[in-house]
C-alpha cells in the first residue's frame, strides 16, 4: 500500500512505529541517490502520520534548518515505550537527536560522533 503522498520524497530509509498506536509512524524522507541521499532541501525534519500514512506532518523544531546535508540509515532511528513515546535518530555525520514528546520537538543529544549506523532505545530503571 502506497503511503508516500504528502511526503517530500518517495525515498528514505528509517521508519519507526509508535509503541501503542499502530496508525502513528515516524519517518525521515531522503533525496534519491542521484541527488545525494540527504534530507530534502537540506532542512532536517522528521515526518509523522497519525492515520497510517494517509497524511503527514513535518516536524523540524530543534533540528538544523539549513545546510543539513546528512543522511539517516535505516537502522539509525528508534523509539521507546515511554508515555509520551520518545523518538531518536542518528546521522551520517555523527549527530544523535532525540524527542521526548513523540516527535513534536527535537534536541541534539550528542555531536561529533562517527557516522551513526544504528540506534536502539531502552527504558532503564
């Protein structure tokens, strides 16, 4: 079933499902290979659907708005089981970002890491 209508690209690797709501999903569209495989318009954003891909909302608050020539590999995005759910992703240029409010706003968690190939989330305690 095609769910890319409303996204800025039909290409992208990472996708994370909400731990309790099967219709909520987060993804990071990327430009195609021939255009560099980075975030469209070099503006970082995570896109969220609450209706199983029928419509999408862009969320970029706290992420770089310009010169974000970064990619995110398919295993480099994860979610946790908290309420509200947390969402995290790592970039090809070594930044780790996280959201504690289901992807509405974002914060830089770590910078200057090597390229991030995989992100896992766990609730401790």
